[in-house]
């Protein structure tokens, strides 16, 4: 398992709005269920958070059943807001904190927190938050969103998930999820993602084989992007190493009619230029032609196959935070002149 849902953000009644003291009920910040503006998440529900200009320091808190985060390396959540935050000098207006039974959110020993960035207004984006510096002891039991600044806002939040990125396995899973539910003769067709040496599935089925993976030199970038924003600064991270994964999607069918129906259904689900979603991360995907005498698909094989290339990145290791510079002092020794 590479991902676990911590909070689906689909039941506003589970959250309590409190003032800066952490206990007095608040009317300056509210949370409501949203079924129209939704981001990542299978339940097609999100949370709409609205704050007045007087909401600074007010919080939304939620008690959770204990969640063991050991083995997970980051949190991800979908965010959409009516104004940017953290980029181009735009102030942050939301902070996320976690707590446990042993180390509550307000415990001075609990220093883990993240300011939530928003690159552009009115657009969903996935925020990735490292867990390597998590200071809570024991399973997670509490989550809090705190308002910052003195300006009102409206923001939408969707699934908070714990992730241990495994790009090749995640791509397999995302492809299987996209193709799941295709029917032939009124019955759902199983999707089998297998190694080339494993037995082929029996008809009717969709047979998915990863047959190649290569380093994507054309997608190497040297850009450094900030992430893991805190009150003390941020981290400067580089995009992970890029790889392209090639899959053959073969319809396994007893008749040409079923074979054609499966091919058309795959193209309905997965366009020639598309993207898969793995735990909130977008994976560019495109239909490709594999040249050569042994290529997959076409008249050179017994069964036609569609070949898709999925682009992934391996998550780079965590880097130390960069502290903002408030003052720069330069000293020098006076040289004696003769």
C-alpha cells in the first residue's frame, strides 16, 4: 500500500470551528460540504472553507481515529482558493497542523506545521508536504487548519492523504483504475497489470503489460522550486528524476466484435493525449507507436494492442529548510598603510 486517506474532506460536521484560544466556538471561519467544486478524491466531495477578515488565529479542528504514519514520507492534499498565497509576495492565509494523543497540536514539543501555498487563484493544485520532520509521537489523532492574516478568503480543500511514493507501482495502479469498469455483454471486464512472463488473462479481459522503462533525458530540468513552507522558511527542492514507462494494452476477446468493443472502450477512457492521477499527482500519458520489426501492435502481432507511455518522476530526498534572511552583515579588517 503506497497511500492512505487521512481525511476525505467530505463531512463538514466532523469539524469544529474555534477561536484563537482553541476552545471558544467561532463564527469567523466556517466549513461546508461541497459537491460541485471538487478536486482529487473518489467521493466527489470537498470542503469549502470561508473566513471573514476577523478570522486571524481562528481554527478548524477534527478528531481522527488513530492513524499510523510510519512508513509514509509525505502528505498530499488538493487546494483551490480565490487568491494566491506564498508566491510573488502573496501572504499565506492557511496553516496545517497535526497532533497525536501523546503530542497534542498545542504542545510546545509539537513543532510540525505547514503553510499552504496557492500558485494561482481558482485552480486546483496538489500540495505536497514532507513528513521527515514530523514531531508528533504516536499515531495521528487530530488535524487542524488555522487562518492567518487579516483578509477574508474562500478556499476548497479535498482529500488529505499519506503517501509513500512508488512511481512505477503508482503508474500501474493509476492505469488499472482508469480502465476499471469497462463492460462487454453487460459484465465488467477485469484489468490485469502483469509482467511479461506471467500468464495472460482469459477472455474477456484487458491485458496490460509494462514492457519498457527508460530515463527521460528530454524532461530533465534544473529548476529549483520552494516547498514545505513554514513560519521559519521553506525548502528548495528539485523535480525528481524523470522516467517514461511503456505499457501494452491488449484486448483479450473470443470474437472480433468483443475485441473491437474493448479497443473502443479503452480509447474512450484514455485519450491519445491524456493524464493519469496517482494520489493527487498528474502523470502525463500519451498513445505512442513503437517502431521496429518486433513492435507491439498492428499487423505484426496476432492481437492488436494500444501502447501508452506514462511519464513519472521519482521523489527526490528531503532537503534541509532554507531560512529567510532578515539581515546581512559584512565586516572587514582595516589594512595598515605604510
